C-alpha cells in the first residue's frame, strides 16, 4: 500500500455491523485516507486497523472518533497507541478530546497516558484475581487443563519462515489472530535465533581452540 512522502492525516472508523452507518464518525474532517472495519468490538482481528498500522509513517496523524472505536479494552488501546507512537505517529480521539503525541514532552500527554495505563492495570489485576480464583476452584474439581496457546507448534514452525516473506496483513489472515499476537511470537522466535547463534559461535570457537591445541 503506497504512502507518498508528505505527512498525512489518516482516519480510522469501526462500526459493529455491515449495515451500521459510518458517516457520523469523523464527519467534516479533512482526511487523506480512511480505514474502516465493519466488525464487532469484541473481535480480536481488525484487518483495516492492521493495514492502518502498516501504512502510516513518521509524522502522520491518526484520527479516531472515540477510544472504544479503536480498541476492545484499555490494555488493547495502550498497546495500539504505543505501537503508533513508536512509529512517530500521533493519535487523536475526538470524543474524549485526547491526543497522544509521538515523542512528546508534554506533561499532560504523559499524565493522561499514565492514567489510562493505571486504569488498565487495575482492571487486569481484578481479572487476574478472578482467574486465579476460578482456576483454584477448577483444579479442586479436576477440570483445569490450562490455557490453549494462540498458535500450535506446527504453526510456529511455519511462522519462522513466514515472518520474513509475508506482510503483517498476510500473517494476520493466515494465522487468524491479531497482529500484536503474531508480533509477540516473532520476537520470541528472533530471541531464540539470537541465542542459537550465540551457542553456535561458542561451539565453533571451542572447536577451533581444540584444533589449534591438537
């Protein structure tokens, strides 16, 4: 997907169904490009959002009607905003009148982001506590089997090759999980490759030392 050299203002719209009207979101705003997902807020996969994240460049601004349009929960929102800010992209939410600016030294920006993060962490803590209690009950009843991983061992083996040849959109479509999940697995794979390379280098140095002594 092409992106010209000048900075752009990009809109993101999400509606819950194919029939729901998208026009009331971001109405009257001048946008260079708009990405629209017609999907329930509870769904993890957001194809248009993944395309937007791949498309935007440093200096761009992403406009969203409200926070709940972009993310399914606060933790998801923080991860998306961090990803965009990490690319040098500013994110603005019109309804809340909040802007998260890339590389910003504005104390208010940092304060608001920390408040959102604190609320998300509090919510996660409550969820973890409920999960621990539920797991404890399930274990006592002999019903707990653990959490199923997002990708199987076979899929992880494929991902080692796919990560170098497929785009984020293609990876999301193939593995049917959100790109942030794919990215976490890719980081683990890369770390494993680094460790394997270090081990290989150590073994090679050891073999060379033995050969010299011989």
